[in-house]
C-alpha cells in the first residue's frame, strides 16, 4: 500500500508530515512510502535521509502521488484554483487523506473530499481522550508554540528576563502575563519561569489554578459564581456571560498595564478569536513591552496585531507570527510525524495488511470528516452527501466509550493539558 508525503506549499509552512524516523517505521509495517523531493528541506531533513530510511523520491508532486492510497500532509491539500499544484486532484477514489484540514473554515475542501470519495481524517478533530494522546497534534504543536512565543518575545524585548544584582545596582526581572493556561500557555509559563521572569497567568477555568501555581506562576482570578461551571466535559472553557466578560476585562486591564511581556492563546473553533487586549490596554503598557498574539491567524486576541508582522504601537511591539511551531520546524515535524504514525498504527490491520476505518471507534468517529462519498462527521453533515461516489464498506465493531482525559498536575515541561481560553479552545 502506497503512502505519499508531499512538500508543504502553503504560506509560512516549514514543517513536513513525515520524517526519516517515521518513514522507516512505516516501511517496517509494510507500506511503500514515496516522498516528494525537497519535502523536508525546510525542516532540516534531507532527501538522502529519506532515501536511506526506505522512501522512494518523487521529482514532482504528481509523480509522488500517482496511484497513492494514503496522502500525508501538514496543512490541507491545495485544490484546483489554489495554486499551480492541484494536490487533491491526484488522489484516487477511496484514498485516505490524513492532515490538519481546518474543517471550520474549509467547507469547499470537505465537499471536495466527499465528492471524490476520499476518506478524510482531520487531525485537529481527534478527541481529547486518554487513548488518543499520542495522536494529538494540537497538544504537541501548541507545546512548542508556547515555548517559541517566549523565545520570540525575549528577542524583541529590550530588558533582562532574570533579576540581576550588580555593583551598579539591581536589574528587576521581567513581568510576564500569560492569557490562557492550556497546553501553549502552560509551556509559556514554564519557559518564562526557567528564564527567571515573574509570571502571572489567567484562565476562566479555576481547575487550572493548581497547574499554574505548580509551575511557580501567580494565578489571576476573576471572582464570579460562573467560574465553577466554566469548563466543558472535554476540558475546554465555556462561553461566559456578558457580566463575566466585563469583570474579566477589568481584571486583565489592571494586570496588562504592569506587564513587560504578554502571550495570548485564545481560540474558538469556527469563529474569530476573542479580543482580550484592547487598544487602550496596549496604550497603558510601558514602552519596550512586547505582546505575542498566538491567535493572529484567526483574527487575533490583540487589537492591532497583524499576521507575519511585528507591529509597533506606542512603543509596544505586537508579534503576529501565525505559525510559531513552524519556527522550530525540525522538532515540530518530528512530533507531528509521530502523531500521524500513531494514528496509522490504529488504522492498520497487520494481519489483513489493509486499512480498517472503523467509525465506531471513538477516535475515528470524532476525526473522520468524509468516508464512502459522504460527509460523515456530525458537525459537518449539513454539507450533505457528495453523491455519485461509491460507498466504501465500513467495518462496525463495538467500541468502548472513553471519558475525557483527566487533567493532571503540570510538570516543568507540560505534556498534556486541555486547551484553555476565555471562550472555548486554546492553541
């Protein structure tokens, strides 16, 4: 069975969906792996390394994708009209697509996957249950993103992070505020603390207070009766009332003014990112301060942030890099590729040497968008049946329901924590 790995062509994407490490593992399972030449160059993986791992190199995307059974991507494939390459058009009916598919903003793509008879698995839709942790790209990538946010902030910040005592006097430590104590936020806290900063963090969920404090940060609380019901069963923050949002804004405003560096991480699936920091709040910060908006690709949490730019406002720098994990491309690709490999192991029937897309499995039930010519995911069924595509048989088998992963105490380098934000989901 043929697996294809293509070069990423979307703007600012430096990662790759498979590394020589996972190519070797996939080959050992019996897959015939084809990699487009140059696919891993931006992540520091050479063609020679892929070849040594057992991959066949394809000179063009068409050559690599010809008659492929499985296409692995980091970002959803380009379609006709998106660019010079039609990555989707090369796939045959019945092929499997595994990628981050941006389902809430990619309606045309979902319809096309169904129409073409493709089984499309959206990696960001994999549920947060214990058994799926090894496949969770949101956590693996957000973890690196939180780290990189602090590193980029330090680069732009004109002051010292740790306190320094010298004969000429004492240099105070930087004051860092993290908005959202999800995976990215917790890693940002841990990184800033290790570098000597004084760190505060805010999250609507009181349950994460213990995690924040275990990392040495101060938890900023908003007093409200709503706080106890701020978390969903899946570990995400709920939409809060107007009264809570007003109190939240007041509390954040007071903390923002005293901060040297701020990292924001709030995202809402399918909607623009919530505005957490207003222009007035930015103006209240002292010159030389830095804000990193990790939600800039979805509209941003900060008034004035712009994708791929560092904007100066009243002496405050606002960083708007949309792909922070991609700024650590080698490590991000390594984790992303391992997530995909672990999913392939779930799908692969070793004895029969074929794929088994079992839609009764909780992991696949939550992440398969289209199968057998239809849109199968309950959140997107409104897009309707593709029609005309042959229905692929789906093996049904009883599957045990799993409870969402319980939050554990965060360590110095958090491995897994529910994404958090002022409304729903954290990067």
